[in-house]
């Protein structure tokens, strides 16, 4: 019998992968695709360590931005070579990803040599493996306003072959409101993580819009949550390095080395703005959206800005 090809890191493939676009299905009440459920048992049994840091987001809310900030805060000074040699998706593995012939997120996380290990997830809060809670791990949640989040996700689904085909904008817009996109409902995601923060104090809840408004201020808040005190010089360097234009140019942060995305359709670092939804939503869609939003977002302590 033919042996399974050895699993390699995405970044080592060095060629485009031709993967079939997956179908969505209901998984424990959440819309998912098999690339993020195939290693479910292993993921659920993952042994977190007390100093692991989980960065959690609904897709396209600022995961990569938050990941790079964390990586720089912990390792920017001690291992500068990381920044120029290891893509961000290998430095901060994606816990639940499982693509045949590629090293799974779980295997990558388990073999991370760093302390702390910084691990990314898009799971809704109820899917997070229990050891993270038992170990009282620090978690950084980044949330982005629904309208820009939807637009960013639409363009991502157009260019990423491990995502289902998004179809046309109007149908995508309705599927977003119905919570029928991969990783489920944006509304449930942001609300349930927000609720969890009330009982689990080791969650730092950040907003993409705040990061755009004042990246330095948000890095300061993050540092006080993490108990870090970088020098002013180090902080300035990090703040500069994670500005959109710099990340877009940075091959180790802009996903240009990943084999499943087609940047000719849309780049990963697309616009990086608050308010791009205005270029996509029609007036009628905006009214329909706002009406529905009020019904779904009952917790008025959770407020998003759709412009700044
Ligand atoms: S993913 O695939 O879920 O991990 O994507 P994620 O990183 O969460 O989100 C990608 C969007 O974040 C934007 N981005 C940034 N915006 C501003 N500043 C910085 N530094 C930055 N880095 C990434 C990226 O451009 C995507 O948003 P859109 O609106 O599509 O441009």
C-alpha cells in the first residue's frame, strides 16, 4: 500500500495547491467545513499549558494583526530572525485547521518550540478545548464591526480555496445575517465571547476599530493585560511594524507564501479600513441590515463602530 505523504508546513510546499472547495454543514449547531472539523477529537483533547496564549476571532476581524503584535511583543527582541524567516501562520498556528498532506494546526501547535506558545482559533467560545479554561490561559479576542467584517470575509472567500465559493454579494449578505458562513454566526460569536469575559477574567476583548484609531494605545492596553512592559523604543518599533502598509509589504505577514490563496482575485491584506462596507452595501441592504441587527444585538454593553 502507498504510504501517506509526510505532512509538511504550508510554507514549505512552495507551490499552489489545487484543493476542492468544501461544502458547509451544521456541526454542533455551527456552520462549518470539514477542513476545520476533521481533527475535532485531537483538537478537543489538546493539552494547553498555563502560559499558552490563545488569539481568538471571527474570521477577518484582525487575527493576523493581533498575532503579529503578540509575536513581536514576546519574541521581537529575543529572536529577530523569526520575523524574516517564518511566516506568521507558522509562528502562530491555526489550532483547528486540517488539510491533507499539510501539517495540521494541532501538530504545529504541539511542536511549537516557543514559550509562550501563541495559538490562533476562529472557534466560537463553546468549541474551545477545555484545557485552555482549566489552565486559565490568557485569551485575546479581536472583534470587528459586522459590516466591514462581512465585506472582508466575502473577498476572502473569493480568493481562498479552502473556503466555500461565496456566490454573489447579495446572497452572501443574506447568508451572513443568517449565520450561514464558516464558523457560524458573527452575532453569536462576538456576543458569546463577550459574555464569557464576564465570568472568565483572562479574556482581553479588543476592537479592530480601536486598533485603527490608535494602535499604540491598544498595544499599551494589551501589554497591561499580558503583564508586559516593553521599552518605549520597542513599543514604537512594534507599532510601526504592524501598520497596514508595512504588513502588506511584509512577506512573512501578508500570506503571499501560502499555497491556497489567489491574490490575483483579492489580496489577503486588502484595504485595512473602517467603513469599506459603504462601497458594498446598497442603501436598501443597509436598512435591512440595521433593522435585523437591532433584533440580534440585544446586549447594549457590546457596541461596535462602523465608522471612526
Ligand atoms: S483571517 O484569515 O481570519 O486570519 O483574517 P484576519 O487577519 O482576521 O483579517 C484580515 C483583515 O484584517 C486586515 N488587516 C489589517 N487592517 C489594518 N491594519 C493592519 N495592520 C492589518 N492587518 C490585517 C486585512 O487587510 C483584512 O481586512 P480587509 O478589510 O479585507 O482589508
